[in-house]
C-alpha cells in the first residue's frame, strides 16, 4: 500500500519552477520522495503544481521570505535540501562596461541566498538522519579552471563553493554532507540553444 507522506523521505528544492529545479522535482517525485518545491511566484509555477508536489513561495534574497518559509516548515524533518535557485546575472565582454553594483544581486542570489536557506532550515535538517545539503554550483566557480569572462557569475559560484566547504567542515561531525554539483551546460531558460 501507499506509505503515509510523513514516512517518505522529504526533499526541498529551491527554484523548482523551471529548468533544472523542475526536472529535479519531477525526478524525486517519481522516486517516491515527498517533494517541496519553492518559487518566487508560486501562482505562475504551473508545471511544478502539475507534478503534484507541494509548492511554497520563497525569494532567497529576502530575509522575510526565508523566515516565512522557516515558520511554515517548523517541526517538519527535511532529508535533502537542494539549493538550486540561481541566476546568470549581469555580464559584459568589456571590463569598462561592467556595472559592478549589479553584481551584488548575483551574489545575493547565488551565494548568500543558499546560505540564508541553509541557516533557516538547519533545525529541519537536524530532525533527519540523512542530512544532505546539495547546492547547484558550476565549474565556472573553479578558481583553477577560470578562463576569464562572466566575472560576477564565476565569483558568486566560487563564494558558494567556499561557503559549502566551510559548512562541510563545521557540520561533518553531526553527520551532515554538504556537496556542490556541476550540472554541465544544460539547456534551460537561463542558457541558450548551444547547451
């Protein structure tokens, strides 16, 4: 028979309304997970709702929005947290044209956003024995493999990698696994047809 939903392993996926997040939500749902997907505009997350998973509003750049999600999920164990929400952000081919102020938003989403979510949902993760936090990074975040260009995006993913390394060290004794993923050049709304 059907296992009650409170016995299913639970995964929370940020930015689950399109692209990689949507594909992951579908995959985990098919694998029998209880899936919580977040989107900035849940009312527009039609495809996500069609899968039949729970959908919550979340803007990872907004501390109040993160606090609201935290309170909605109080007492609910989370086995896997998948920080998928991210943006390509502003980029130019010429340094002189770069609007550095606009890069604050790239960091706010790609680096600090994931950290806000981890911090808020740590009590939920501690209620599980799995304790897996996976964040969608990119090889472009590698300092060693940096070939130039996309300066804000690369730096924001380097920062995300560094945050995860720190958390991995701090929480490994409590059985946490922090991992960053490189999905490859995937064709989504953020990329283009060459993906």
